[in-house]
C-alpha cells in the first residue's frame, strides 16, 4: 500500500456490478482494520451513463471523500473511460478489461496499464454474470495483496442470497474467483478487444430488400425480436452499446412488414425495399 | 437508394448526436418520441415546432430533436406552452409530460388549458407510475398493481381506482378540443392520432390532448414479452381511441 491514503476508482457500465464489487471491496478493507470511504456516483446510471464508484482507505481517518487523482483505476467498459480519464495521473495503475477495451483507447501514455480479459473469460468459461468477480479478484490480489480466503468469505456473505437461489452460480463464481486470483495480468501484449461494441453497421441485402442494424444504438431490449411476425430476428453475437447482444436478421425470412422499425425505441433497425 | 448510414433508421428531425439516448433499454417513451419525430417529418413542421418538456423521464429528451425544446418545472409544461403560444402564435407547441406531471402535480394547469381551449397539444405518457424516481405509485396505477410503494398491490378502496385523465378533461374541454388515447402497442394508430391532434392545433386553433400508454421495463421489472402483456391489460382498463363526452343530459343541464 503506497500512500497514507490509497484512492481507488472503479468504473464500468451501469448494471455490470461495479457498485456490488465496490461494496465488497470496502467491507473487505474495513475487516482489515482500515478506515474506508466509499461513494458511488449517483445520477442516472441505470439510464445509460457509466457507473462509477470512489473508494479511499487509510490507517488514519479520512477527512474528505472526494479526490482528484487516483492511485488505482479499474475500468471495464470503453464508454466509462471518458468519465474517469481525469482521475488517471502519471503514477496511477490502470487495470482494464482487455476484451472490451483496446490499448489505444487510452490516450494517456505515462500510466501503467494492466489488463485482464474479464468479459472474454466470463463469456467463454465462467458465465457472463461473473465478470465483476474476475475483475475484483484480480484487483485485490495484484494491487492490494488481499488474502484470498478472507475476500471470498465476504463475497459469499454479500452474494449469499443470489447463491442460495442458484447453486450452480455459486460454484461458477468460486471457480472464476480462484482463476482470477491466480491470473497473471497482461501488461505488454493485450488480448484483442473482440467483445467491444461494434462501431460498424450491419447491412444485409438480398434481391428484394436491405436490412440495416446499428449496434452503436442497440440496447438489447429484444422488442424487435418479440414483434417480428415471422421470427426472422434472433439475438446474435455482436455486442451493442451496453454490452448486450444485437439481433441478427434472416433476410430471406423477412417480409418487410416494418414492425421492427416501428417498435425499436433506439432507431437501431430498419428494413426497406430495394 | 442511398448508402445506409447511422441515421438510416432515424426520423430526419432527430438529433443523431444525442444517440444512443439516455433512456433505459426498451423504454416506451423513446418509441413515442421517435413516432412524434415521424409525424413532425411527415407534416413538414420541423422549423416551426417547439417542444416543452416536464420533470421526470421526459426531461431526458432535452436534446432528442433538432428543434427548440424548453425545459419547464414539474407539472408546468402546459402553462409554459400556453404562454409561449400566446407570444408566438404561428409556432406548433407541444407540451410533453408524464402521468405524474399531468395528473398529480399539474392537473389544474391541464384542466384550465382545456377549459380555455388554449391551442396547444398536450402529450401525456402514461406508464402507471413515477419512473424516474424508481417506480412509485401514481394516480394512474391500476388496482392491484405492484409498485415500490404498494408492494402488496394498489388497494383501490384506499387509493382509488385507475385515474382516467382524458375522460376527466373531456368533461370540461371545449367541444372543438381533440382528446384521445393511444398506446405504444399500436404505433400506426399512435401516428394518426398525433397527426390529427397537431392538425387540430394548426387548423382549428384548439386544444388537443393525447394520452399514450407506455411501457417501463426497468421499473415494472419485466422483459419485452411481459411488458407488452401488461400493456395489453392496461389497454383494457384505459380504452384506446378518441375520447367522447359521456355526461348524461341531466348533468349537462346543470
């Protein structure tokens, strides 16, 4: 632990579990006899802005909960970088999710970058819900050197209700936790950001019609899939702006009824006749 | 055909720089705003439209369009629109509010605007609760509906039945006023009702009000299918279509 007061910023997309892990981390630090201050960034974070939390801990009392430069920044989604970029100084350690953020998204050169491909690991191995556990374990091990079993106890206590409902979730979470705790962070070669939001349009054509889907606008509500009368739409693999899957269209099944365009809240899909 | 770009699925008058919008995934209000944009495009009135927005989720539309938008206080989008219309009569003025702004705190403004036949269009988005603050019970909450402040379901004997706003306003509104209810479950009908209401303002110089039943997946805690299922239930309680005067002769004499 570097300074007298260590300052941490955690950032990601609303609904990703940023505040959950921030709370767990704060409780863990309290258990280790630190004074801890934790404030979530309140505001419309459920409504399309990044979710951020600010944590400080120290052996002496903390007088003020706000700060200008963080010692550790963890960021899990590209959109959140803009919000927290000003907290990154020359001595800040940055931990990011290399499967959703490319190295070149960070404009600051002098910061020390470390990565764990949390989303990729979660999607492919441990279940999508566990990506915040992966990130938390990596953060606690590599930057705070927090003991493994003590941290897991607090996670199990905090998420106990969820685990009781779904037994397999608890097993997967534990696996993810163990894996990430022993994961050696990427610091030079980063995983390709294949789970990043796609900036390009999806255009599908056949002889009669053209379908356009804009992943940048799609929030993954699934209304178009529900309203399609011929089941030409289904969730695909591309990710939209909130990291949710974007619909795929079967252009030959499509009858160009216009329902998807009519019902899409975010102007993300349209099919027109050629 | 033009090469498709990001604005391909977007009405012309929408501000593409503010997208993706601030609304939650699956929000009914953004469906409504998109269709309002479609109507403004098809009526070709973008250069003379002014939208007045209220507190609540409607304020998240402050940069949604490429025309003038005024932000007013809670429940005060109707009087602000009335004043604006008085000063600039050639504009098409649309007051947008939620059911809290229209029927709880702003009811007197709405009633008197209808009573005086002020030439504005009031669009009320009804999703049966206060959404921005986390889904509390509102006047429009239907009996037995679970919200955060009515966890056992709304008790109609204490809090009253569902609040029928357009029917209430119809009773005292001028006979030239156009008052109707639409639903995001039927966007085509919604388009034609909004078009009619805007024409009523322009041609008859009269008050119009459109209540639009909407969905709120975030606070209803529903997925797409369940949201539209609940909306179908609401359409049975709040009938869609133009609202006609229902007073019997006796009370009209009074």
